[in-house]
């Protein structure tokens, strides 16, 4: 048997001129292993030269079935799993879930604990924004920024470590408040951070805000029209960068945000630079909120609702009284059963509206746990923004959406 | 054998080895300086204050596996890094490191060759080095590498023109393309009233110097013009598929190019070996170090350009400026000679 090698048909000139656009295009597979996709995001880019004509994000490389895990674990057992969705701002995730379950049970944490929850939530926002700023600038080529940002983030992680012993996956929020005491030096550490950080932020801005290269890379790039932002249901800085005033902290205040005096920064043009400015201003507002919390907070008072059946009894009384020991045993072994019902609790996460939808059927295990993660929703603006952009812009666009793949894929 | 030729050969070997040694410690210097600017320590484990780090890196890269992709154009893939690496130090042949010295009764010139078109030779060799990058990018059979190679080709064509034209002003003033001649002219002293200034071309050609500086950064593919490798977009660009020592050849070439173009800039604009006291090679080294420091400083500070902005900068901003500079210099020269 002989193999016949077919001769290639010669392309005639007229035919060559008639080549369709698709034959001049190149498909570039960006990711899932790529330094600038912030995790295992895969983007299939169709390009003509360096211009993007098609952009198709592919998700799911980090899917761990977090929602299903929520339906197979007891209410309190799911808290560590929320850490692992958006792992750069773990306390915020804890907070959203705990608030949802607390609302389901109809309990509310004591005042002091609530203030500390707000402080930790805002610190998580700062930690997340610092990661965003560092990696976003690194993607655009300013490689020192990431080191400066992580230097300051270290201070926040030190506060987390002092507070709960963990730095990244903190698992710090608990039903009904905090069962552990607040360390004596913690308010001082937070104050110190609030004093140090503003001048460091001026340092970042002096490197970027007026830098002509930074401006040329971000101004007019990735513009999201306000209508489009609403129709894609974007939240967070992606929405506010386009000039739409929606912040969960103002729209439906939770914790004590109605007592706080802060502003919601808004962009005007909806480009990458505006979103950068919005997030930078948000960091300033967060510092102000933390300072207000420290000022308003009662210095003494209970940290936990010790009497509630939904809350783990305090360690001291477990060791001393038989009732609390039994209650503790049941709480740990069997868990607690919230009344039947469903609740949707949204909080303003560093990336946008983070919502937890929890359905209880009266058993210790939730019937349904649904996470509305902000970056999953925000990511759908990538093909919209990438249309007609250059390849180098795509990394800037991924950076500006501020995604964490653990949270996108869940 | 001709004694003169022999001494040139020996000096060439010396220059080559010094360059290779400097290059190794250039990586160390860059890492330490960047670390200082970025608030961290930098290499400090290998030897005292990390001084053996370049050697450790070299050994590591030597024993790494040399992977050749299955679909790569094998011969070109193997050749490309060598091309870059060999051409980088060759350009140093025309740099004058000082006047002649006497060694064992022989007079040895402190330059390898004094050719009358030395500057042109330098530019020609410099632009040939980019073939390594383009061929490497093309032969890798990787789309990121291909894009890196394409960017490199476009960038070098644009900035080679700027680099060459920025020197024209100096050539008009000196009336020579020989680097030895240019250095000799700069060692004269200018008397401006009470001021006594060295006749360095940075003083008479400040605009050309700034443009040269920008074009030199682009020419050596350094940040913020490091588009061909752009690790955050192209994952290393042209050298994505390279590994082991072949990979390091590209880096060695880049660092040697940096040193050589710094020496070249110091020679053309800053008077080369000329200094306030005791002229000598140490002044040249100091001036080149200033250039290198600037390179590293730039890398830690500014973001990267986008491809179209890079081209826009070259053709819309730098080219008109450099042409105006040539025009003005030409008129002033003619006026100075009384021909206008």
C-alpha cells in the first residue's frame, strides 16, 4: 500500500485577496496558567494583529462546589468554607454568611462585637484593595507597586493574626459575636495602621496617579457605559466607576453603617482610571470608617450573645456549669436549627455586592446556600470591555475588574 | 605576527572577559538595587551579602534541562540565542577605554579597533542583535513568542532610527564617526567667561542626549520598553519556550547590551575617559554606572508602554524632535564656520 501525498492546490491571487477575515485572525489561548489572569481564568482571545476582536472567558478551573458543601455541612461548619471563596478578603466573606444566618435565627450581635465586625470588614476591604492595586499595577508593568502594597497589607494581616491567630483564611466571625476576647493591644494596632496608611497611600498615588504612562494605559481604556453596567448587573467599583451611586452600605445599611459618616466615591467616565480612583478613595473612606468605629465603640461590654441557643456557650462557663457543658456538647455535635425560612443578606464586599441566600428547613443543615459573588458577575464585563482593545489592555482589564478566581468559580 | 595586531587580540580577549564578568555582576547589582528600591533585602544567602549569587545562577542554568519544543524550527531555535549572545559583546570593540599604555615595552592601545566609521559599526551590530530575538520568537512555534518577535522587530526598526539620528548632531559637531576622535575632542576645555567646562557633547547636545537615553532603553528591550518579553502579557514573549542555558543566553545578551550601550553613551556624550582629575578608564566606568543605575531605576518605577503608544512615541514625538535637533545643529555649525 502506498501513501499518496496530495499536492496542495495553489492559491490564486484573486482567491488570496478574497480571504475572509477569519483567516487573518489568530486565536490566542490566555491561561489558565498565565501570570496575569489572577488565578486559573482562561480567556480565549481572537485577535487581528494585536487588536482583540473576540474574547471568551472560560471559568470553572477552581470550582470546588462550595455551594453544595454548604448544603451538606451544619451552619457553623460552613464558615471556614466562605474564607476560601474570596481568600484575599476572608473576613468579609465570613461576615456576609454570619449575618445571613443570624438574620435567619433572628439574633443580633452585641454592640461591641458589631463594631469589631465593621473594623474587620473594612480592614478586609483594605487588604483586598491593596492586593488589587499591587497586582493591577504589576500587570501594567509597575512592578514595585506590588511590593509596596504587600508591605502595608502585612500590617493588616498582623492585626488579623493578633485577633484570631490566622492571617489569610481567618474564619474569624462567629454566631452571635466573638467567643474569644479582644486582645488588649488590638485597638492600638488598628490605630497605628490608620495613622501609617494614609501617607503610604500618598506614596502610591505619587507613583501612579499623574504618571503619563499610567494615564495613557488606563485613561479611555475599558470604558463601561452606565446603561451597560446596570444591564450586566455590575456592582462595586465597576459600577461606581461608571458614575452610578449604589453601595450596599448606603442602600440597605447593615451592621452600623447607618451611624457612619462616609462618602461613596463615583467615577465619571467609567474607564480603568476612574475605577482606580474610585478604589483609592474607597481606601481613604475605609480608614475613616475604622477610625469612627474606634471612637464610637464602647470600651467594655459583652462580645457575644452567650444565652442564645444558636451561639456556642463561652469557654469559662462550659468548664463550670453542667447546663452550659451540655449545651456546648449539643451545639458541637448536633449543631443548631434555625427556624424555617429563607434569607438573602447582601454586604458591600471589596469587589461589589456579596450576597448569601440561605434557606432553612428547620434542620441543622441548610436546605440551600447560594453565593452571589461580585467578581463572578463583574467578570462578564470583560468581553464587553475587551472588544477592540489591544492585547496589553486585556491584562489591565482583568486587573480592573478585580477578580479572585476562588470567588468566581467557588 | 604583527605586534600591534597581537596586542589588539590580547586586549580584545581582556575586554570580552571583563564584559562577561561585569555582566554576571550586573545581574547582582540590578537585583540588589531593585531590592533596595522596593524595600526588601535581595539575594543574601549565597556567599557574603549574596556575592556568589551570579555564579550559583550560572551553574543552576547550566545543569537545567534544555527543552526544545516538538514543533519548533529546530535549527533556527538553536541558533537564535547564540546570535544574540555573540553579537552583544562584539559592539564593544570600538569603545576607547583610554590612551595607549606601555606593557613590557610594548605600546598597547586601550581600544580594540579605531575604525573611522566606529559609531556606524556600533549601530549596525546593535541592530543585528535583534535578529536573535525575532528568529527565536518565530522558531518557538508559540503564539506568545511570535507576538514577542513581531513587537521586537517593530520596536527595533523605530528606535534604531531614533538612536542613529540622535547621534547625528554629535557627528556634525565633531566632524568624525570615530569614537577615539570624538573622545579626543571632548577632552578639550571650554572657556565660557569665568566658567571652565569640559567640552562634553551633553552640554552642546542636551536634547540629543535625552533622546539617545530613551532610544537606548528601547534598543536594549528594557522596561518600560520591554514589550518583546512583557512577562505579564506575553509570559516572557520571545523566550517563553527557551530553557536552561539557552534561555540565559538571551539574558546575558541583554545585560551585555546594556553595559555596552552605557559605555557607548558615556563615550559619545559624557566625554568617555575624560574626567576632572586624572583621566582614565575609571571615569568611563563611573559614567557607565550612572547609565546603568538609570536603567534599573527606570525599571522599578514606571509602568510599561502599550505597543501602539510605543510606536506613537517614536514616530510622533521623538522623530520630529531629533530632526529639529539635527537642523539646528547644522545651521549652528555652518554659522560657526562662517559659511552662512
